[in-house]
């Protein structure tokens, strides 16, 4: 079996030290690091035909010059994949061949990680991560997501004796699954790690497992740290509260969805342990972390986030932007300069009470609904939003859909107009979804083909792909 990319001790330790320093002095050391990394990424981008074309005729020297550069979206990057990369060996055909036969966390070309995203915006993405990106993500998780104690000791020591359970979407090269599997495989092969590392135990569980089966598997593994989505953590907390689960957790890490106040209260009161919430994406794994005041702080020593209007001009903190543009300061193999993020993000004007000078953001439009239906024995059955999404994506090979729960035994599947053969897509999705529901003990559920347009959130305009039907008849 091919190994995952190894960890470069010098790069990792340097990245760790710089990120530690920036955490103490974001406006000083952090700002200097940001400009140095921006210059380095800009230099790397000169080897990208796509970015050479974009940078022609303009002078971009500092991150403040970014507004001179035309933004780029996922669809364009996927269409011009071979022109985007700075490594001529990173070709779309080669990556897709690799993904078709590789195990999760295998090294592409012996040095890169590759992960994919389903494409809620309609365009699935393929993102290649180099050593600089991976070192940045690991340092950010160790020093900011983990909280204050991790500022004094390396990640390995902070994790000694911990048992990590990751509950997420499996069966694909998704960012979370790939990242966890990489660390697990490295820890199982000490020769691949710098000497002196003491790695924790890690195990991955599929979010598509029936909830009772998932709870049983977690109980057998007995994790001390749970990493999952807010909807899954809330469902497990309810089982724990009902006496059907007895986990002794020391920490819970959440991400991938928006954490609601109700979910936070339920999870925190049930497990009585620190809750670490973060915001990231396939394009940049660790965009922001949550402090003890429950505010999301941007890791702006490693990225530039621009809140812009329809003409890609900056909007003031506190105003709701039309779009958010991401510039990745760590990835040299696939530079991301002014990349349009799908999410709705707003910068606040507040200075957080935690004392951190890192900017505060609010993220909107990342919450699917957890569905409750009646099983064969008339007991309630929980359907997690990400599990249902993954089943439909994989079974129907379609991303532009919405699953509405219109009754205790009825689901309605709608498609965006961009889905050309919606009838064929429905047939595939219905077969996959019905099979999944049977594993949950739901054999009598009607799945109907909705002909109306999917319902979008009134505030953010986002499409939540799994949700309860609204009450206004749409």
C-alpha cells in the first residue's frame, strides 16, 4: 500500500513555531508572516499558466493589492485544472486515475494529498494539498482549535493517551476523512514520522451508519475525543441523555456545519466537556476557530478573506457581503488567489472579549435539518443531513438537489433546473435512498419526485439540501 505524504520535521517545526508566535502577536508577527507568505505564493503562482494570464498587466506586490486581480470560481478552476497547477505533473486525468484506484490518504506523486468535495454549488471540486498546506493545517489545529493548553506543548504530547473517533462522510476522498486517515496511518508507521512523536489512537466511523449501530460502535471503541458534525453530535448527545450511550469524552471537535445555539446547549450539557468548534472548507481546511467567547476568529496569518460587493469591491465590517474571496497563503501547487467561497460570511466590527486580535466572522448558510421519521416499529428514527446527502450524491451522481421531509413517512426530492435529466436522476436517487432507509428500519417511506424548485433560506439565499418542508406550501 502506498504511504501517505510524510512529515518534513524542519518544515513542520518551523510552521508550528511561526504559527505559535503569530497567535501571541497577530497584528505584528502575524501580519509580517502574512505578507511573507503572500509573496511566496505569488512567486509560486508565476508557474501557473492560469495565474500568469490573470496577473499580466497588473502589479501585485502585497496582499492589499489583491483587489487588482480578477476573482476566480471553482467551475473555472476545474475546467482549467491543468493550467492551474504549478507542477506540470499535476494533470486532471492523472489525478482522476489516482483517485479511482487509491486508498484514502495515499500520496499522489509521492508527495501530495488529494481530496474532493461534492459540490453543493453544482461543481464538484478536486484539491491537491502540498506539504506547506498540510503543515499549516496541523499547526492551526494544534495551536488554536485545541485551546490554550496546546500553546505550551507540542500536539503529540497534548494528545498522548487520547482516543480520537472521527464520524464523517466516508467512501470518498473527503477532506476530513483523508486528514484523519493520514494521521492514523502515520501513527501506525513510526518510521514515517519525526523521531520522538507519540501519536494517539484514531478511528473513523461512517456517518451513514444507523444511529443505534453507530452508538454501539463508538461505545466499543470508547473514544476520549469525538470529531464530527454538529447534527451528529446532537443526535449522539440525545442518545447519551436517554441512557442509550455512555461515552466519557474529554473533548468534542465540531465542524462542517453551522452550530446552532440549541445544539451547543444540548451537546455541552450532556457531555460536560470542552467543545471545540471550527470553520473550514475543502479549499482551506482551517479557516477559523472558535474562542471561549464562542466567536469565530479567522486565521488571517495563513489566508486572506475579502468580503466584497457585486463588483468585487470591499464592504465594511458589519455589512453583509455579496461574496467572500479566499486567498490561500500556504498552497504552492494549486494557488488560490481571490477564490469565491460558496459560504455566506460576514465580518463583525467587534473586538472579541477573549483578547485575540484575529478578525471575527459570522458564518451563515451551513445548516441542514436533522430529520425525524417513524420506523417499522413506529419508533422515531433520526436521519442525519450529511448522511442523506452522501447517499444521494453517490447513488445518483448528482449534487444539485434538495430532500424535503413533508410528513412522518414521506420524503420529496427536488432538483435544480441545471439537472438536465431530472427523471433519470430521481430514479437513481430513489433506489439509493430507499436502500439506505431500509438499513435504518424505514421500509414504508414514500419518496416522491417534487416538481417545484428547491426551497432556499430566506436570509442567506443558500440551498440546504436536507431539510424539513416549510409551512408556507412552497
